[in-house]
C-alpha cells in the first residue's frame, strides 16, 4: 500500500481518536491535552511562520504557543479536528506520505496509549511501511545518541544499523514499537534491549526523537 495512502489512514485514525476523546483527554505528549495536540497539528500544516517553534528553541516556541492558542480560540476543538481531517494543504501534498506517516501514527498512539484500555494494533501493511521509514529516518531519530551504537531488529530477524559505534545495543520489537521508542515514547513502547550493558544504559538515557 502506498505510503501516502497509509499517511491518510493514520490522519483519519488520529482524528477519530481526538473526536472520541474530546478536548480534555490526556496524551503522551508531556503537558498536552488533546486540545493542545489538535492545535499543534493544525499549526504545523497551516501556519508556516509558527514552524520554527516546533523545531527550534530560543524565542520561537512562544510564537508557536501563541499561534496554537489563537487557533483554538478561532476554530474551537471540533473545528481544528475537522481541519486536520480534511487533509494536507496544497503545498504539503507532494510530501504527505514522506513526512506525515510517522507524525500521524505517533500522535494517534499518543492519544490511544494514554488511555488504560488501549490494545496493540495488528496491521502488517503499516508495520512494513514503518520499517521502510525507519530505514530512512533512524539516523535522524538517534542523532542525539552519543557513546554507543544501536541496531534495530524486528521479529522477522531483519536489522537496521541506526547508529554506528561501540559499545553496541540492539533494540528489538515490531516496527510500530520501534518507531514509538525512537520518537521518545519509551514508556509505552513494547521493545527489549540487549547487547552491551553500558550501551543499553546509554540508549535508555538518551533523548531520542526529532
């Protein structure tokens, strides 16, 4: 299945989760309720001047926070979810599958796994697409890992060298779980670490994600 189609499916799933949860539900994003996540998703795609605050520090996050608050006041929670559900703006469409599959998958899980009743998803096509995406993004997701090497291993036995170096650790799990761990959701990702103990400790303590 094309990555762009899966990105659209994850967008719809996330919007379903947001609609069902309502504006005041918890998420795995520290300090954010679902209304904050909806505002983030809207601003990310539709307010390009606020983008530096998502990626950079310094004074930029204040602009992003202001833009998110304005979006909530202007559109309301349901309106923001509807805007996100309507699909990417024109300029985003050529890269939607490339940049949004992981974004919308992770945020859908941010809502799902914040609830005590969540269950794992058995979706082989999604797993396959995320594994391919990990092959492209693993170096970016582990760019802050220092002092250890890291391999990713899926249940089928395939491996990706995410970060070269010694000592080495191996992070094992399904593609969904590996993506979540490398996106900073280690507290809910169902993975296992093996390899040199020193490397395992470094990986556990690293600040991973974009």
